[in-house]
C-alpha cells in the first residue's frame, strides 16, 4: 500500500509544479503585453518656480494592440488644477507592429502667488485605454515643486519695494535725419525735373517758352488732323504745323531763321546743340512741303513735328 500512495503523491506534486509554471508564464505574458509608461521627463528643478513660469514634461507611453488611447482621453488645453493651467499639449503617435508609442508633451503655467514658498504639483493624469475586452487606464504620477513668491509679504510690501522704471536709451537719429533730408532733396529734384520735361502748362518759371507753346499747338493739331479726310485740308494743317515750329525758332534766334542759320543758332543756344541733326532735317522737310508737288502723308508729318517740338521743348528748358 505504501508504493501506490508514494506514486500518487509524486504525480500530484508534479502536476502542481507544472500548473504553477504555466500560471507564472501566463502571468509574465500578460505583464509583458500590458500598457506602460516607458519614460517620464519632468522639469529639471523642483524649486525657484514663480508665477507665470512655464513647466514642461514629456511622457512616452507604450500601448499594445488592440488597445488605443482615444483623443478625448488626453487632458484638455486650458484645464486648471490648483493654480496650475495646461497651456499646451502635443501628442505624437508611432504605430509599430504590435504596439503603439505615444509621445505626449505637456506645458503648464502657474497662476497663483502665495505670500510664502509653498509646495505645488503638476497634476497626475489618468489615460483611459479603449479597444480591449475590458476597460484599462494608464496613470501618470504627479510631480511636486516649490513655488516661490515674487516678494514676501502682502501688497503693501510690494508697493513699498516698487522701483521706478528705467528710461529707455535714446537713439541717435541725426544720421537718419541727414539721409532723409538727402533723399527728400533728391526726390524733389527728380519730381521737378520730370515736371520740366513733361509738363505742358506754363504755370512754373521757364515753362512758357516758344517751343512749349508750339508743342501745345501741335498736339491739338495732331488730334484734329486725325479726323480730316480731304487731302487739301490735311496739307493746310501740315503747313500750319510747320509755321508753329518756324515761329518758335524765329523767337529764339531773334530774327527769321533759315537752314543756313543753324550753326549760328546752336552757337547762340548751346542747349540745342544735341538736336542739330534733327533741326537740319526739319528745315529740309519744310522746304519739301513748300515746293514738292508729290502727295505726302500730312497726318504722319504733323505727328512727327509734335514729337520734334517735345524734344525742342526739353532743350529750351535745359533738361
């Protein structure tokens, strides 16, 4: 009877050992697949924090499949806990084969000002996991720190220790004023030059010259010649346009001016020297208009004379 009982006891002990081994292995597998906080990085210092200081912490979470952390499970921006407000939150997700890594960056600010140093803490966070057979949570522990008051005592102490504001340093703007004056002078000179070159009126000094007047007359004549169709009328307008230019030359020369008088004219009026070739061409065109019997494009000639008068007006104004 002793031997069968011994064998039975040995069998029971062996089965119990195997069961314990399987149970331990199953427990280790469950623990290996459980969600966990991989790393938690808190601010470097636990002291010297004052009102408005920003405190940041970084949390890395590992969540095995099929569990997930829903967006609504993370703390909300703007939430406040005992004088500490969550001002920023950033969540990054890294989906791997069997697990999901969540990197959570949280930034807090303190908005309380005690009269003496006191202990505060960044709040603990509980993150609910979804997707599994049963509800689970991940807990992130709180982090304590010392909050230092700006001044010791109440508002009366603060008022007594208020320091006058330092006046801002003055900026030497003399160099800027000099540059601005130079720029303004150049701008004014440029505008005046443009006026003298392009203005048709005679409301400024030295703008009512003979060629300025001839140019105004020729511009009106060029507009009216565009509506004329009869050859005789166009020829009459061409001769009138030539007369306007001749009158301007005569006024500057002081007498009736002819082609032979071009050299004395440019010697007397040096500002017209650059237009010597164009002036000679004008007198040649004038002679052809007076003595040629071939038909001519009077409208084009009048337009050319208007352009010539504008160039001669610029010489007259010395620009």
